[in-house]
C-alpha cells in the first residue's frame, strides 16, 4: 500500500507540474516518516524513494543508524541548539533554521565535524502564533545575510508550513508570497546563498504548492497514513 500511495502522490505532482508548465523532475517528494517504523522506510527505499523527513532529532538518528539502504534524511521539525551536534553530519538538509543563534550553532558543529550543512530559512508566511519561523521580510533578509557569513553552512532556499485548511486554495496566497520572497532574495546575489530550494506544501495542499513553485513537498499522511503519536 505504501508504494501505491507514493506513486499516487508522484502522479499528482506530475499533474500539477503539467498544469503549471513545469518539469516534474524539478520537484522532490519528501516522504515524512516521523512516528513510522523503519520497515516502512526500508520498503519505500526499495521502491526507489530516496528522501525522507523527520521532525525529531532522536528519531532521525535512530533510523539513520539502522537503515542500510542509501537514503537522504531531512530534518523538517523545529531544531533546538543543544541537538544540533547529533545531526550535522547525518542530514542532507535542515529545513527549519529560524534564528541566528541556531545558524551559529549549526556552523560551529559543522566546523568541528568538517562538513558543510545545507539549510533552509523557515518563514512563517501566515504569521501563525503556533508556528516557528520568521514573519517579516526584513527579518528574513537579515538572517540570510548574517547566516551567509558563517563557515560550513550553506543557505539553499526557504521553507514554510502553511496553515491547515479545509480548502487548499486558501493557502495559494501564502505559497505565492514565499515564492516572491525567494525571487527577491535570489536577486540580491548574496555570497554563499543559492536560492534553489522552495520547501512548501504538505499532504492536504502540496498540489497547490507545486503549482506555485515548490521544489520540495513534505508528504506524510498521504503516503504513510495517519500517524501514531503514542510511540
């Protein structure tokens, strides 16, 4: 069932690309495996899925250590500075950088482990009180500029978590806003900043996100089914 679910998501991504005149190869589907057993990840990896997202450092690390198939791990949840040291050499991408303090810690630990860590700046486009991320354009620009000066950290784009809505169309305006900010930052030509990744869209709205320019969508329930939060 997992493989069929993934293929259905991939087909919907292809259709959304077709509607918006995009190449489906521009969009990476991140299978959000948080709270799901390692066997599910293994099954999908054998199906050719390479990108998996986790919210919690501990869960990412345990799956990283246990899996033999080559996969790319994405940290998509809020990252505390005291957990950074555990993942800088394990993740393909950190989606959730929302402060200079966190960026400095990532840089510090990356230098220690002699790796360069790709990151996205998290933007709270809808300005929801319950969400992490920067709210104003000025804040985002400042964080991008300051983070770009740090060693062993590479800004590669932006991420947002849009509101949970009944009608995905309600989030189109937020995806458009993030895409515009993405373009504006790219035009600045900051050193050590490459605006190539736009991580936006989840199970209930990823098709709209793709139509508005997402290059990564984070799909959990749509692939794995409902989550178990009791583990």
